[in-house]
C-alpha cells in the first residue's frame, strides 16, 4: 500500500475507493490532493498538509491543447509534486473519476465542460415560485443520472409557495427513482432531511438555475454565514452570487460542490441518463408489438395507447422525442467534427498539373 496521510485527507472525502485508485498509481514521492477551485488555469488544492496553490505541468497543458485527456475539475483527485514550505504545487496527473457531471460547452463545436467530479449525489435545485419547469427538470435528471452519481430533486423557497404538495406531486410525475424534497433555507424547513446525503463524508454537487438558493443552502450548512449571498429581487428570484465552482468542506462532515447558475444545460452522449430518466417511456416502447414501431399509427403501439388513456402525458412524450433528436444531432456534429480533424491531419496531396516533357521527349534521334 502506497504511503498517504489518510487521516489528513479524510475531511476531503478520502475513502477506501480513493485508496485503491492511489495504490494503482505509479510514482514515488507524489502527493495526493483534491481540487477545491479553479481560477483561470490555476488551482486551489486540498492536501493533508493544507490548501496549496497549484498549476498544471507543461506536458499536461500541451496534451490538453492537442485535445488529449480532460482538464482537472473541482472534485478531482490529482497527483502533485509540491513545495510544502511555500504552499505551492504542480499537478502532473489525475486519478480516474468515479462520477463526472458534464455538459456541452457553449458554441457549435462538440466540447465537454466538466461541472463537478467525484460526487456521490447531485442535488437538482428548483425554486417553488418561478423556476419550476418539468421539462427543464427532465434535462437535469438526464445529466445527473448519466454522471454516475445519484440525483436528488430539491424544491427551494417552499415558504413562498401557496401549495407545496401540489408542486411535489408535479415533480414526482417526472422524477422517477430520484428522491424529492421541499425546503426553505430561510426558515430551515426540510433542510435537516438533506443531511443524510452528506453522512459518511460524502460529496454532493448543487446545480440549478441562477438564484434558486444554492449559496443560501450552503450558508445554512456552515456554522456561520461565511459565504456572501444577496437578497431576493422584487420578483422573488434570488440574485446570482456564485461565480465559480468550489468544493466546500463542512466542519461537521461532508463536502459540497457549489456551482454557478446555469442558463442552459446542453447534453452530451446520455444514453444511460435518458433510459433512467424516461424509464416509464422506454418500458412502453419495449411493449410495442413491432420492434421498429414508429409510435404513430401502428397497431399494437403501447405508446399511442398510453397517450390516449392519459397514462403518459403528451408533453413528456414530446420531451423524450426532443432529447432523442438532440442526441442524434449531436452525434452528426461529432462525426462531422472528427471528419474535419482527420482531413486537416492528412498529408497534403500535390495538385494535379500538366506533365512537363523531358528534353528529348518527342524528338527524333539524330
């Protein structure tokens, strides 16, 4: 077993699974740490000796520029060479991730943006007043299930809702196997129920739109208000405060990855997430009489029958089809992108031109 200060790393989520990954890592004299935050290419990393400032090695930077590997993200376990006396380090490796929440980066190119890594639970926050949208929630659930972690739906600002039970019922129609909670970080309603997800020094990632109360919830979990939040706007929406992803360590145990509010969540490949989120829909599709059923007018179509009987909402079926089309479009984009990259890397061919005649070509012998 490779030497590591397990006691010093335990507050940051070190456990037997991380120990096994560390044992498989080759290298002597390395230090293990966990990324706490990223600031324009520089990192804050928790180690057994405290928080260090770190940068990537030139080799890793070059590999990333070539499209190889993945940039370390908040929550990652990284391999360091450090200067303890200065509190600085260089990141030259990363342990395999056991879960990763990701989305498509903005722009036309198909590029991955990692939101958080190595979390046990993803808490999907939606406000009871203005933010609750079943279709958006389905998209968040797809990404959460596909991450390898377990999703939890949290309705915030329950103290502002007229009928919380009705909202919970609406959410449960699309949440599937994900637990659902209604809380108020201001009054404390329901917050204690979320403690179970942090037990055992687990890591939870908070995600959702801007102003749904992520930072307020983190403040509630800390012993004192150590993180700035802003008052609600006049329309009831919270003001955005979190500007970067950050791993917050609770003195009482458990870790929270706080993330900035998302205006949109572009999905990447999400076959597993789609099947988990729409398990009821995929079960109906499997029950159709024909394997190639188009779910339109075919006899024995279980989907059409469920729609007619009201067992499947038309809006949910439309949402499933939309996400399926999005996945197909994404795959076409990826193939086109790969084809262009292959063409750029291929050796250039000389352009065909007129063949020059030799000096004696076509001339009679003397």
